[in-house]
C-alpha cells in the first residue's frame, strides 16, 4: 500500500486537548522560583564549561569549549524551568523556544555522554528527594491505565506516524547491513532477525505482543506461519487490519484488541518488539510469566527491548521525566540485568542469544527526524501546532543522542526454556 498520508486531522488528533490561545496547558506560565533558577544557572554554567558545545547567550556571551550550537534566547525562563524540574524543564524550554539549536541531536550528544557527571552526586540525590517530580499514580499500567497511556501516544494519528516512518510502518530499531542505508530494507532485516530469534517457520502458530501497524505479522505470515497479534491501540488495530488484508495474508493473521495479560492459548513461538518498555516495573513479573505461560514446550521467544545501564535504572526508576510527561506515560526502560532477574524469578525462560542494535537505532532515529522535518507542512496540515512539532523534534533528537553515546541500547533476545 502507499504510505503517503491523507492530510486531514484523524479522529484521535481531533480528540487531543487543544492549546488555549496558542499555548499548551502547563507551558503558559514561567515558574517563579528565583533561588532555584540561580542554582540552576550556576550548575548549568559549571556543566557546560568543559563540554564540547557552543552555548550562546542573548548578550553574545559564549560558554563551552566549542562544538554544536545552543542558543539560549530567554535565559530567565530557561533557568526557571531548569531549576523547577530539570528532567522536564529542559525539554519544555525547547518546546516553547527558550532555547534552540540548528542540530539538536548533535547538541544533545555531549550532554548525554556525560549525563551522570553533569550534576554533583550529592546534588543529584538532593534533587531526587526535593526537586524532581515523581511518577504520577494514575500512570500505573493496570489494564485500564495501560490503555490510557497507550492511547496518549499511539492513537495520536496514523497519518502522523506515516509521515516519518518507512513503508513497513515499523516504529522500532532497524538493523542496517554493512554499507547499507535503506531504512525499509533495514526494517525488514530487523523483522527477519527477531523472527529467526523466535525460530518462526512454516506451519507454526505465532503470538505477537504489540501489533504496531502489522509489518511483523505480515512478514511472519509470508513465512507460512499463522499469527495472532495483540494490541490495545484502536488506531493501530484499524490500520494494521487494512494493511494485512492488502498484503493478501488476512486468512493467516488475526488482530485482537487485547492486553497481553488477557491472552489465552498456547503458541509455537512468541514475539514482542519494543513493547516491554510500556509494561512498567511493577508488571515485569507478570509480563515474563505470561510469555512463559503462552509458550508451548520446545518453543522460543523473540524479544526486542531497549535497555539502559543497570546502575542508571536503579537510581532513576521512580523519576518522572520529560519523556514520561509528553511522550510515553507509564513507561520504563529495563536493564539487561533486570530482564535476566525477572526471567529467573518468574519464568522458566533464559536468554540464549542476544544481538545489540544500539547504533542502528541512532541511525533509525536520524532517518525519522529528517523525514519529519522534511514534512513539517504536512504535520501542520494534520492539525498539529508548532509546539507539538518542536516536542516531537526534541523527542527524536533526545533519543538519538542517547543511543549514539551508549546511554541507551537495544537488544534482540532469543529466549529458551531452561
């Protein structure tokens, strides 16, 4: 099918809370916190002093040792947001134009590389206790909470995602071959890689947890497998069913609007690509026990997961960040150690093989951001305003920087029974 979007507001886009007089709720007023702003400015100046960046103040003053440019246009507002909640305020300041950069991903990369050292450890502990926001109780991924959280992101608009994804509509890390830069081909290679991790072959009944827009289900069906695929996004389910029918495999693929915890039956293989990040730490035991329960004897699981270092997970797992507030409510990226511990404690499964795609994800995000920027007029035509565009741009650049420096990684795992 063609991936060119129809430029009209989707039902989900029309249902989004609209900004009032051009300003989003929560961004209308600059926080009044002069002491915190002064502390934030002092810490920021100290942090960038030795960073390979060029920070330019409105009066022409420059900070940093030279590198990607950051223009601070409204320093009072910038430092007030940073001092009130650095993990949220930095991104909000970009959304409203307090600071900007011609190359956000390049600018954020040096920050990501030294993230743990930018603020002294004692002040980090103090900030977590007294300054930084904690996870809202209403974003816990219960059955109902998970549906609300997923709706806020994946039900934005199918047309919006079609603007920057490739023709496979894959919203996860691609796997580029040496010397190759074709995004669609790299996404198909990634899908084949995870299907191989699960041992999917002709005649199998495969369960997919997290349908996306149907690309993996189509690929598995073309291997001769029968596929049951689960999603809790109504927008995704609708388009996935249409794409599956147009691919000519509707007789071998069943799309169910169902939470993984509600799944029944047994399957020769289970596949789940970058869905565990939306599960939440409280439900990791349930997730891995469910994989074990649904897998037939002798079967394998293909799991693709973004990961973070375990020490960072342990100190930040209760934090409420800009990504949680604006992009993925209720989410938490696990570490490899957390995955191994939950597998050991709550299932009979173990990691038998693994493959890192971290640098491939950085390249994937760069492709997405370039396509998003090229089609910014189409984004506006869908009913999304300039603040949303800057939010999405920051999100893609922020993630790309994390994968570039190894603060984030992504693995394909083959899980076997012990």
